[in-house]
């Protein structure tokens, strides 16, 4: 990472956001570079100017056809307005600027004391984004005003070829601590022509709303989130903010129907910071649709990187299992190993384990399993796990010691100054521990990825986990939310929700959407059913050297070309009827190029190849709400693909039968283990063994194969005898597969284990989970036998667990719940350990009741997720019917996962 000020020749044409060759370091260059150490080439300051007036700030190197901002002071009331133009088009009409503090109203009666201009020129390199190496050229003018009683305010205006921005600088000296500044409100606003087209999303602190079209004046009364997109003629303006941190709060736009004005409103009633205070940049990205979409203005306005050595920061694709099983999948070691195996087989560097893992004890084991396969593990955390210095000092070193690569931090859900101070703290601490970060339930990117380059992506989008994003919404995001920074949309969730675009269009989102971490949300089955999709996702990167918008309109479609190295990747998605899409290829250099296109066919995705030049237009048939993806590389004799080799391991699986069983002492269990090479074989030196508790006998041969090709498996059959004096309770039989990959990422011996859980039942006991139910009801999903409630599907829970103690037998339910069992007078006592299951992470509140023939035998009162298990032991002699009831604890039926652990009847 580098943020270097550079000497540029002003007035010379220079394409924005392209690197500039470094000039020879002559003495003149060195001296001038020293003067520019602050990115400055200043013009002489102008003294106080009486009365009103107007001044124009223009983009560097442009006369009157570029972007400009006009600042005007009213001679009568001393109010200040700002407008913006692109060439001869007024994009932003005059709108107020100014600020109110607890000591001064700096929105009127202002007098210009001085103004000074400078040229800002920088080069910097990103770890993520649409363009890694960037060049910044801006004109900055500082307008220094005095107000009533001598109060001072500076208005800084910057203009670049891709937009304008302004901020306020306030000296210290307000009320409270010496030197503090307290801001009560901004007068800042943007004034659009009333008829301007608009694409707006209602404001929420997590920015998870769908964009909808409107006009600037016709939009309903309300509060709208950044970024908001407007069209004036052929010019677009994207309104947002940049450089927000703990000094301030974030903002949003307030609008009244009938007006084109969008006023800035802060998340907090007041904001207090040490002076001098520089507020966030009020920003308008301005240009053609391509110019706005390709802009890096928000990052250009942000502070330089605070991380000197970024060699540990590595973006890439991520296998994410949440939408293939939700929390239950996160609590399953076997499921997470499956996603690690898939990543290792397809060259993906990361797997993300989401909410649920903290109730398990196997995370170090999974991270070690992944490390041996060349995959790194990312871990989910709730922001409240990290909201104090003490929590961060415990949590971050612990997961780093395990070997975690980074964190997905969730549920901040606030734009307040307090939350931005938390962002400052957690970004500093995660950087110190070299942990990558993905923010969910988060604010919008406001330049954070330049300042903190270990931030790989942020959610702040109505994304795929909603399950119903309309095609028009999908095709608006490239021109709105994704312009300002990485967007964790989590595409590829074919197994989840309602499909609103075609398979090829979904694949195209890997290119259309930019995100340093692409958290692919598909199931392994969904991927394997689409081999052309798998092949493309092995090749497509997540960071880019260059980005071009080829065609599109918000809500209708978007086609992109993005380059990494010497290969271009194409992605196109549309909202509308089937047809043929034409994409110009004039972004290519001279000579002949090979294009491979993946599109929708009659029976799934198909791949087509053709040779083209920059003079050609690529024509691709598309389905309804369809699209395509593609790779472009230099054509060469004998080359028939743009693919590059993928370092991979065989995709394997180990299954055992039965997964769990109940036995009596003195009997036996038949165990079957099967190790399969599903793809990318062979595996070599493959062996299967079974390990039993001490004193248990195993009969049967341990199978071995010197070479096991793809599509073949190795099977083991054993009989395990349980001693007559075996201790009652649960025991594990462990089946182990060992193998080597001759040509993959690891020549070392790899190992995977699966367990058969055996419960040795005591005599004279019937467990309620083994009995038929006369009646049952449950607040969420079915009543689970011998596992926790989990989610809505049957058998999706985990081990019953209360405050760290696991139970082999029992019922997992969710309030409100009732289970009825016929006793027929055959039992004398009922016992159980009851409480809230650990899978809800300390949340929940429930009450337990035991009834016999309608008579209440026991109640617990309210138990929460932080309470220990409560023992119930009641006499049921002569009872015909037992009812086990769980009710809400009075806090609402949320996370009320209740366990009847070890529930049993004694004869």
C-alpha cells in the first residue's frame, strides 16, 4: 500500500485514475516534490471581499467544458450556496451550505475573509476495488468566512473530473471541554432540477432497502440513504459522503415531495469532537453513466492508508454456507469441513463460518483441517462481542492464535458518532492482529477501504440473503451502491429464495459486482450441478486493475469489462425480455483475442468460443432476466481456452452409518465407512480404520487402496462389540480416512474423521425421545428428538447443550411448545435437566411446566440463556398422560430454544 503525492503538469490532459510514469528525479523535481508533500500547489490567497459575490472552482486541466462548482454569497443576508455544472449543464442547482454549532449560527450573515486555491495530486494503491492503482487530480479552494461575533468557518471545495465535494473546517473553542466543537446541524443540501430522474432507497442504518425509480421532485416525503442517483439530461449525479469516522456521525438525505431539494440530516442530534474539526465531505460524483460508475472519488477523498505493510492482506473468493443450512450448518463440523474441501478442490482461498460456531468447541480443529488443505477460515462475530477494549483484547488474540484469517462482524446497525468511534477502535485492533474484516449490518463505504485496506467488503445492501431481490433492483446496484465501495451481495445462492435472474446472469454478478471478498452463497450440490459455473468461478478474480462500463441503464441492465493482468472478464445482467445483447469490444487492444462466453442454454449453462478484434461487437443470446459471463485473452496458435491452471486437491467425502444409535450393554454395533473421491482424483495411499473406546472389541478388516481415481470409493465394514459392563451414556466410534494427493496443493498425508455416536442405555429407563408422541406443537420447526431445535427443518439441530454441558438424549423445542406422551400408568418418576440451549448464544427466555393428567407437577419460572440447567424430578406414579410444556419467558418468542435434556421415565 502506498499513498504518494506526485508532481503533475497542470493544464495537461491526463486520463483520470490511470497511473502516471514516474519522472526522472532531477533536483527540480525533488524540490518541487518536497513542496507537494501535502499534495499542494497553492495559488496566492485573496483578501477579504466585501458584500456578495460568486466564484467558480474548476476541475484541473479543463476550461469550461468540464466539472465545476460555483460558490455564491448573497449580498443581502450573507447566506452561501453551492451549485455544480458539467460543461453547460447545471447538474446541482444552488443549495445552501453552512453549519450550526452550540456557539454560532454559521448559515447566514457570513462574510468572505479570504480564499486560496491549490492543486491536489496523489497516487495511491488499493488492496481492493475497481482499480488498484489510482491517480488523483483535484482543484481545492478554501473559502474562509466570518460570521456574527467573529465566529469562523472554512468551506473547502474540491472539484475533479468525476465530481465535486465540500466540507467544513471549524476551529476549536466551543462549550464543554476546551477546544471541543459541538455541531447541532448542517444546512447542507443538494438541489436537483425537479424533473431529474432519480433512483432512491429509503434510509435504514444498515442500508438494506431496494432502490426504486422516481423523479427528484416526485419522490415521496421521507429520508433516503446514500448513495442516491440522479440524471439530468445525459449527466448523472451520485450523492454520498466521504471520510466519516469517529469525529462525526454519518448522514442521510431528507426530502419533501414537490421539491428537488435533498437536505443533509445527521444521525445524531449533536456531534462533539476536538477542534479544529473537519466534517465529512458532502460528495456528488458527476459525469456520464460510465464516468460515475467507474469513479473512485469517494476513496480519493479519504485519508491515506494507516497500514504500512499490506503484504498480509489478500482478497479472494469465499465459500459461505449460511444459505445452505443457516445456523445449524455453522454448528456442524462435517458441514464446514465439506465447504473447506470444496474450496480446496476449486482453488478458493477462504471459507466463512457464520453465526452458530461459538456454541461449538471444534473451531481450532477446523482451522487446522483447512490450513493443511491450503484454505483459510473466516469467522462471524456480533459487534457486541467486540464493543469494549477488554473484549477485543481477549477475542482477537484468541482467534488469531487459532489461525483465523479474519472476521465477519455483524449487526452494527447505526450511523451514530458512537458507532463510528467503535469502527475506529475495531479497525485499529483488527489491523494490529492482521485480521481481515467484512462488515455486515453495517454502514456504507465512505472511503474506509483506502484508509483501512484490510476491510475486504461491506454489506450495506439489500442482498441475496433476502431471497427475493427483483431483477430491476439487481441491475440498479452497479450504478448506485457498488459505485462507492466493495459490496457483499453474496451471489450464487441457487438453492435459496426465489430465482429472479437466470443462471448466466447470476454467474455474471461475479464480475458485475465488485467485492474484495466474494462470499459465494451456493450449496456444494448447486455448484456441482453447474460445471460451467464452477469452471468460471475458479478463474474470476475479486480485485481489478481496470474497470469499464460497456453498456447499461439503472434498473434495465449492466455490462462490464474488468481487467486483471492481461485477461479481461465480462459480466452482463439484464432486467427484461429475452433477446440478443451486443457488447462493443473497443476496450481491447490491437490484434486478435480469444473470447469464451458462458450463457444460458436449453439444458443449462453452455460455453462458446470465438476469435475477435477490438473492431467487433460481441453478440450473445440472453434469456429473460438473463445475461452472460466471459473471459478474454490474447489469441495464440493452439490456444483454445483462457483458463489458467488451478492448484487443487481432490474433492472427497467420508460418510459413516449409522450416525448415532442406542444399544444395550453386551450387544454390538455394525459400522460402515465409505471414502469417495468425487472429483479431481486420484487420491493415493487411502486407508480406513475405526477406533473404539477402551475395552470395546472391533472385528473386520481395515481397507486400503494404493490409488483411488475420481468416481470410486473405498468401503470398510466393522462390528463393534459393547462390553457387558460398559458404562452407561454416550461414546464415540471414530472412523478415520487417510490419503495423499499426488498432484495437488499438499503432498502430505491428509486425514478426515467421522463419528458414530453410541448411547449405552441403562436398564429400567425409557427416554421420552424414544417414545411416540400423542400430540406435539412447536413454536419454530418440529420438535427435535435427541438434538436441539435448530431451524425450521427436521433434524437440523445440533447436540443438546446447556451452559456447556452436552446431552445425548432429550427433546429440543421452541416456545411455545407442548409434547404429550401416553404413560398408561407404567412409570413412577420423570426426570430431566431443562434450560435454554447454547445454540442461541445466551439469548432467549422460557418457562418449563410438567403436567400429569392435567395436574401441574413442576414449574421452573423463567430461565434465560445465561442460567444453568434446572433439574426436574417428579413422581408420575399411576399417571396416564404426561405433558411437557414450554412457554415464553415474557420477552417475546425470539431465540426461545428450550431443551428437555436427558428427559426420561423410570419404571
